[in-house]
C-alpha cells in the first residue's frame, strides 16, 4: 500500500459524496483540487479551496482541469467514465463511483449508464477501481432516509410490494468516504470493480422500522400489495402536495434483493462498516443537531 504526496483531483466535488470526500482529505492533510461545474454550489459547501471549473462533457475543459493529475476521484455518474478516461493523463489512477444499480434486473437509464461506464473503465488504459455502493445515507443534505421518515409521518400503513421482504444493505456516507480514502491509498495495477455496502442485509420492512425508530416515530403496519397497484398509487401520490414522490422504478427495485458479500471490501480496503442502527442514529442526530 502506497500513498503519493501529489494532489488528489476530485470530480463532482460539490455533490454530497464529493464534498464529504474533500473534507476528509483536508482533515488528513492531503492536497485537494476540486473540479466543479457550478461555482455557486461549491461556494455553498463552505470548503476553503479554489475549484477548477469544467463540465465533464466538455473534453477540452475537462482535460485542462485534469492536467498533471496523478490520482483522480470521480463522484459523478459512472456513465462519464469514458469521458474521464479520454481527458485524464495516461498514467493517472482513477477511483470512480458506480452503483449496485448495475446488478438490477429492471432496465433503466441509470443502471444502463453504470454498466456502460463500468465496461469502458475496465477496458481502458488507466488503473484504478470503480466502487459500486449500495444506497448511501447519512450525508449532509441526503434525502433517502429523511424522505422515508417524512413519508412515514403521513401514512397510516406502509404499502409494500411483497410485504417488504426484499433485502437492502445501505451504506453510511462516512463508511463510503472511508472506502474512497482507502482506494486512493492503494496501488491498482489494473482497472477493477468492488462492491461497498453496509455490514449485513435487512428486509426492507425492517429497514423501514429502523428508520421510524431512529426518527422517534412508530413504524406504521406493513400492508403487502402487488406491484401494479402500488405503481398507480405512487402516480396519484405525486399529485398530492407535501407527499414525497416515489417513481415506478423505485417501486420495482423494492421487489428485488440488494444483498452483497462485503468480505472483499473488508479485505481489500480494510473498512468495516457501521451497523444500520448506529448509522441511522448518527443521521438523525445530525439532522436535529
């Protein structure tokens, strides 16, 4: 395991994961070059670094922003992997964020983009790793569990496809950040992928109950429902002011297990993720603190 003294270039630095990574890098004394497309959004993060400006789709601007980079992290969508490869110096190490959506059996633009980005990365010239995280929660401004908690306050019952027995394995933001830091500190002789997730899968109905408990509320009883009526109900709910929107793709993914063996994550990156109960407690403590 090695660690260069060169600056680390972070694409998508103004996003939730990018900003969390920049703060962690600064805290451990690394030199960081943030690359953003929206300077106002970056300024709102309050991180004392001057960014480079570039749209990932603008090859010339991106190449200028990445000039001389030896280690590049991208928290942008994985579909941009090929564009990053073309703009990056040939010998640069890439650490990219993908998504476990690439394993979904339900076709959608997000998952298709991750699969295409993964294929481009694995066949490209630069070494590195593409991390495929499960659902991320606990970041500043994240809305996965916060939105779910808001929805639970309004529902007398929780209608779930299959009764919510499908498995989920969300990862806490700080644990994902630890995985990114560990990936930056490794030598990657070739491009490869790695799934990063929480410590163990739980049924979605139990995840829902854990979110309600952490938010200080009683979980509504689960009402098993077929998928088709739920999709229709979601479309109707989208018309009601104040109710969070839940799209058909989200509902379909509630019918498939998202459970992963993280032995390789622990062995390769040395990260042991915190429990769901611990992560949710920290999430809601920060939200009310």
